[in-house]
């Protein structure tokens, strides 16, 4: 069973959180909860991208995935803000209002950055951290310009979901080789309108969100994370092996995992290998 729970984020923004559990298990978990797991998607993602992970997590733990502001079914205020502070404040509000703390935070890409920034700021709320394919170094202005050009290249609206899957999985110039998982990932963030299928997010808002972190490095906040932390990279993802191992080195309690034959969308590309990489760490942290 999946139930929606509304959370009030920073500035009163309405956020949609999704809790995964069978009803009896859910009641038992809530009654005996000593914390849970909050899953944070990346830029352009949505909570449902965590469904596979949340289902196996919910067999033994409270598992909640959050649609972050501007994404999924959460509010998308025209004026934002879409700052780092707003995203971190939202995640903090979710932990407190859902009574999840002290929680394990699992973040992918931008969601991972939010997770470690919150862990650094509020160590009392976070007992463990999983960082999935997110860099701590600055990406720079050129990266932002590439994203602007990429967004302009999208042939929206798409006539069908099959067209969405094909373009993002095969025809997108950013795709080096056919990647059906990538096509499915983007199909999940599309909604049908009168003229076809368009993303549920505003691409201009995504660029505004991204602009708040791509120009800066985030090592200082990483160093401040005191809880156990697992850095996971896809073998063919955006986080290089050297940088990921340096992240592990600077984390006071860092560990490392690598998922073979996975790109940036690690948990989508190789769900079983992803589970094998993170489950032992989770069990150890949540058993404490």
C-alpha cells in the first residue's frame, strides 16, 4: 500500500510525501518506530522513482519518498524559491512532521546533496546517509549552458509515451548507447495534455534549481557529516571513481560501493545490484 501524506515545506509550500507499507506492517512500524528512511529524488525526478527501493525497505522499516518542490505532485510555486536552503528546509520539515527522525537519508543526485547538507546542519535528525551518484566538486558554468541547450532540444510535446521512451532511451544526443531504463525514467515524469505529453516540471524552474549548486563545491558540508555515510556510484555514472573515493576519505565515517553496468540512474539501471550494495549498510545503521 502507498499512502500520500501532505507536508508543509519552507514558506508554506505544499509537498507530497509517499509512505510505502502494507497496512498491518505500517501500523506496527509507526507504533514501534525509532526512525525511518527518507528518500530524496534527483533533479527532474519524483518520489515514484523510488518505488522499487521503498517496497523492499518497507518490509522492515518505515520508508517515505518525498516529491520535492517543483517536482511530482508537490507544489511548483512560480517564484520559488528553488534555493539550496529551501530544499534542505523542506527535507527537514518532512523528517519532523512525519516523525521519521532520527532517519537514514537516501538521496540520488541533487537529492543526495540535499541529504548531506541536512545531515551536516541537523545531525540530531540524521542517523545515516546514502549518497547516490552526486559530485562534491563544482560543475561550472559550462555545465549549466549544456543543460540549457539540452532542454531546448527536447521535441515536446511528445505524441505518445512510446515516443518519450524512445527519445530519452535512444535518440537523445546525450545517450551514448540505447538505455531502456532511462526511457522509463523520463516516461514517469510526463503527463498527458491536449497536445500530447509534457514534463510535469517546468524546465526553467529546474535550471533555477540547478544554478544554486553547480557553480560551487560542497566539500565543506560533506566534511561536517558525522553519521555513517555510504557513497555509491554507478560504474558509468557522473561521479568518477577518484572523486567518489575522495568523498569517502573526507567523510568522518564514510564507506564506498560501486554498482557495475549502471549509469547515473543507479537504482533504476540495476535495481538488484543497487539493493545488494546498500542493504547491508542500511541494516547496520538501522539496527543501532
